[in-house]
C-alpha cells in the first residue's frame, strides 16, 4: 500500500513489528540492550513503576485501541457468539448422531460414513481459515467476518432442509467453512483492539465465553432435537446467527488500523525533511494520550458501519498465504502447530464417539440426553479463565520485571504443563471407560470429555499468544498455521477413529492419543529452553521486508 493511498480519515500506518526497545540513560549504563533485543519477540513491556502500552495508542477516536470498555466487551461478546454458533453446529453435532444413524444406515451408510459428518466439516474449517484469513489481511476484517456470518446462516438452512446423507454432508461442509473464521479471524480481531500486556487475558475471556455458550448449545442439542426435530435445531442456529449478524452490523467496527512504526518502538521519529532522528519514547499506561477531536475525525455510527475501511492490499494477503508455509518450517511453529492439530483432533474423536458409549449398555442414556456429557465444559471455562488467561499475563509481567523489563515469549508456555497433564489423564481414562464401561461410572466419560477440552483450549491459547509474541511481523501467517493447518492435522487424527477403535479398541486408540499428547508436551520443554535461540535464528526470515509500510505478513 502506498503512502498516498491512505484514506482521508486515517493519518498513520500500521504494522506488527519485532520489539519495543527502550532504555533510559541510567538503564543503558547497567544493561546491554543489544543482548536483550537480539531475538525477535523480545520486547520491553514494563519497568519498575509502570506498564508500556504496545502498540502505543494514537489520539484518534477511531483507533480500535481507543474503543470504550463497554464497546470492547460487546465486540468480544458478539465475536464469541459467532464462534459459539459455528463451533456448536460443527463440533456439537456428536449428540445428534443417534437421530441420523438409523435413517442413514438403512440407506447403506456405515459408521465411518456417519462419523464423516463430524470429521469432514472440521477439515473444511481449515479450508475456510486458509482461504479467508489472507482475504481479511487484504480487504479488512469486518467484511470477512460479516460474510462468514452470512455463509453460516446459509449452511445451517441447507442442513435443516437436507433430505439425504450427501446433501447433509455438503451442507455441514459449508458450515465448517464459515465456522473456520472463529479460529483465526476472531483472535486476530481481538488482539488488534488490545495491548500486548492484556492480550492473553482477553483472548481467554473470548475462549471462556465461547466455551460456555458452545457447551450450553451442545448440551441442549439432544433434548431440542428430540423435542422439535434435528432439522429445527439447525434452523434455531440459523436464527441466532441472523440476530448476531444484525447486531454486528452496528456494533462490530473494523479492527484494522493504519499505525506508524513508531507506535511499536521499532523505528525512530523522522520528520521527512531533516535528517535528525528523535529517540522513541514508550507510552506508559499512566501517560496515555487524550483523544484529539481537532486533528482526527470523530467515531460515529456511520463510520463504524462502513463495510470497507482503507485501501485494499492484495499483496498483504498473498504474502500472508505464502509465508504461512515458510514459517511452518520454524521448529517452534511446527511444534505448536502439531500440538494444536493433535489436541483438536483428539477432542473431535471424543466428541464423535461419546454418544455411542453413553447410549449403549451399561449406561443406556437416551439419544435426547447424550449431549449432557458436554456439561463439564462449562466448568472448564471458569477454571481456564483465571489460570490460562489472567495467570499467563501476570506471569509474563512478573518474569519481565525479573528480566530488566523485557518480555520473552517463552514465558507464555509456563502454564502449559497443566492442561497437557490433564489431557494425558483424560485420554487414558476415556479409552479405559470406553473399552470397559462396566468397570467405570458414566462420570468418567463426562470428566474425560471436559478434561481433554481443557487440554485443547490450553494448548490453543498458549500456542497463539506465544507465536504472536514471537513473530509479530508474521501475525497473519501465524494464525493461519495454528488455526487453518491444524484443521488438516485434526482431520487426519480423527477421520479414521471408527476403524482405529475396531482395530485397537478404545483403550488402545486413546492410549495412543495420550502418549502422543505426552510426547508433544515434553517437546514443549525443549521449546521453552531453546526458544530464544530458535527465534534469533529464524527471525531473519520473519522480519519485515519493507520497513515503514504496514504489514502483518511481510
């Protein structure tokens, strides 16, 4: 994007950059700043007295960082509702399988075909994310978000009208394509309206709201389908998505904002005429600038409702797509990608099979009650929020103070061992209870379902925040890798679950999943120990290629 293409109501240029690097004269005498900043992602976020705002907010009321708190709450809530609706209609379908199995098996479909109604939509979530994230980088987040809501409504209506297996499978693929934006686009938009030191907390808030709403919708799936029919369950989802679309038109503004490199502390001030350079001063939380109604246009309902804000930048989307494959070769990115793909795949495998277990002897739950297994996920939201959200942000600030004010992204991984350990135990218990149900209470199934969901949520938040902090100049590709590519891994993990269980039993298959979870959890220790060296080495290929121009991808 050229300088002269900036719209009249936007004064600055945005980018995501490597570091915020500032030391006072006294600190310079006692610290080696070059050593501290040698790796991409090492960033100053605090001193002994205050927090640095990264990126530095402008005095523009249309800057998303300057949205009032209530607007940010509504913003997060609506994005969370969108995510919940998409994920519940895709992943929460396990409780409805019992309604479709008799009809579809009577027409020649086997159990593997039935489970495809769960696994193929999960793969199309990856396809949707891989397609639409680069598009959002090019044209803006708001039009892609609103368009995804429209597609979600369309998919739900098609699924409700399905008259045979193939139609139903195709409609659910459309649902998966739309729901994929909940994986990358939603966290991208949320992190753009918050500062680095609060990023994990609000991503976790979004995840908690999404978890609670998804669990409630999924729990209600079986009794609702039993009362009003499975087709009307889809129609209800379409109606809720329609209401979310209407509210979002008015209350979810564009989160992309063109911002100067100086806002991130990467480049010095330059007046364009003189060669003198002014050292960059970080903006402290206590010194946040007041809004300037003279220099900037006011935020209005009309300005918030614009579908497109700023010029299109197709190169940004193209580089976002290409660099997704490049950063996948980085050891720390590859590890995070594999861990996320594995955990979501195992979570889908549990969601695909729990209905069969609890509706069979000795439990003999009715099809209307099968989805109650997901009730434990509500508890996960209340545990995960303080532990993985607020806890992570408190840890990085504590560790930064012990490190001279500098934040190392690897500190985001310090709480990861808790969900990993819970995931190992949950997968093992689920396999044992599924293979020997006569020896275990049904609560073991409920606990394992919630426990492994906690493992997935913890791995997801830790990986996203760690990699966004590590490679801010590749924020777009990072989100594509973690959220889109993992959809293909999860498909491979969960697609053959029916045959895997037939061959190895529940205990053998989920015991294998527990072992793989432990393996990638242990590899995380090596990433924590050597992550800074990896960032220092790989940062050469993840640095902005064109300084002074906005980019999340190049």
